C-alpha cells in the first residue's frame, strides 16, 4: 500500500497536466486568451515546484512525511475545485500556482520509498511509483477528453476531486517508517519478498563494499542549513548521477512536446493519426519505466555493486542508437519499430537513477538532497525550447537527430559515478547503523514506525 499511496500523488499530478491540455481550447474560448497565456498555465506550476523544493525538502527531513504529503494533496484538491469555478482567467492562473505544491513534495515521496523498502528492492519500488505517471497520463488524455466533450472544460478539474480526497485519506492512514533503518539493515536482513529472498550475509559478501568514503562530521539533527548542504555537496557519486540524468532526461522532455508534431510534419499525418503513432512510444516507455527497476535490483542481488549505474549507461546508449535512425528515416516502417525500442530504453534508467541518487544520501538529509536534485533536473525543461529553435533553422527532423546524442552524453557522465558509488554506499550503511544505535530502545521519538 505505501507504494500505491505515493504513486497516486504522481498519478494525479501527471494526469491533471493531461486534462489541462484537453481543457485548453475551452479555456481559450471562454476567457478569450492567446496561446502564450495558455502555455503559461503549466509553466507556472513547474516554477512553483522548483521554488518550493528547498523549503519542502527541509520539512521532509524534519516532520512526518506522510502528513506533509497529505497536506499537499489536500491543497491540490482544493485548487482543483477553485480551478473548476474560476470566474476569470487571472483567478484561474493564480490558483493554479497551488498545483506546484505536489511537485515540490517529490523529495518527501522519494525519502519515504527509501525507508519503506529494502535497498535491494529500491529501484523496483521507485519504478512502480513512477508508473503512476503512466496511469495519470491515460486518465488525463483519455478520460478527461470524454468529460470535456460531455460537460465542458470545467469538468477537466471536477473529475480529480474525488481521487484527490481518496489519496489524502490513504496517506493519512499510511504509517511513517523509521528513517534510515533500511540502509542500516542492508547487510543484515533478507528481502521481504519471498520470491526474491536473499541471504544477507551472502549479499554482503558478493557486494564486497570498500571502506566508507568519509567520516561524518555533523550532527544531523542540530546542524545548520549551511552544514547540511555542505555535507550533501561532498557526495560525488550523487552529483555525477544528477548531472547525467539531467542531460539524459532532456530528450524525454523534448519528445513529450515534439513527438506528435514529428509525425504530423515529417510523416504528414493528421492530428489523430499522429497521436495514435505517438502511443507506440508510450507503450515502450511504460514497459521501460517498470522494467528498469527490476533489472537493476536483480543485478544488485547478483553482487554487481554498480548495477544501477550500468543499467543507466547501457540504456542511454541503446536509446540513442534506436532514436537517431528513427528520426532520420522518412518511412514509418522504420520509424515505428525503432520508436517502440527507443521508448523502452529511454525510460529504463528512470527508476535506477532515482534509486542511485537516494542510496548515497544519509536518511536525515534525503529530503534536502532530493530538493537540490529537483532544482538541477528542472534545467532539462529547456529542451523543448532548444528543439524549437533548431526547428526554425533546420527543420524538426534535423533538430531531433541533432539533439538525440545528448542522451548518450548523459549516460557517459553517469559512468563517472561508478568510481565513488560503492564507497558512498558503504558510508550511508555505516552512518545509518551508527544513528540507529544512538536511538533509545523504545524507538524513535517522533512516532515513526518500523515498516
């Protein structure tokens, strides 16, 4: 249930974006606004998400995270109701800023997943969490279209209110796990999944981790903000990973916007046909986002310490090899199969990368570290603009061929994390055991529970 509850938050966030696009024509007609202001609606949400990441990341390290997320979803649900009754476009624009609170709370979700599930299952669980976005996209683009056709653009917001309330209730009933105990138990417990049970001593021997990369120099509970971020900036493998995945995810952002226009412009298809062909990419992406976590965790159980990194690097190169000829070809017989393959490899690194970036951060700092990563990764959002600029100069087909190798570059940057990841992982395990030993025997003071 924890992964389902957290996946519901990303499902609603992603799905609402899709329903907004379905409502765009109705909003423009009702309020008589142009394309620029319609485009500003989703952008404003993203900006709030970036700005809010730091304070919410700090809260994720200090307060009960399930309540923090429940509060965010409560605000989100209220915003949906306000959007649905908006009397003016300015009112709609201003209230939509509240939607970004869910995106800003992403660090709390990743922090919770890291404490709910064992390290050797982390990538798989993050993959299942991210699959909520796929369900949301289906609801936002499919079901919302039916609602808008039947009851108008306001129904694109009304439809989410019952789901938002249900998510708040589930989050309030979800237990808060003890911070860091999964890292502390990494070499001591067997997997909770009977189908994937691993002898802990055997796993520790296979991994053969080096000594910790460093010795902790701060008190995580009493440290200042400056000291906390200074400690985070010492984690070299995290920064290689976050820069690499930022470069790689730029292509995914670009395709999310320019995929349908590619089929319309290059293959001369209608809007409906282009949307149908783009679904082929979506099918490959859906399988990839779930499979990546399973593959990386399986390799980790076999003793491959850098499994998460290797999966990301290989997939980045494979996706590039598939997409370059897919974009260069003018034949659908060539493009469509390569789109399916490329879509798969494009999303395979999503879960392993998030797991990797979480593995190397001590639990008391995970919220703030995730907030920093969110800010850096938001840079990938400029790729649609880059492709648009290249399109104006060279055409869309050439633009996509030119930017695609950036995905391989991102994978190669992540390769550098392999040198420091094992020692950083050993540091987190050692620190987590030390912090657990310092706790009173009757359990943590904040009411959290072992899960």
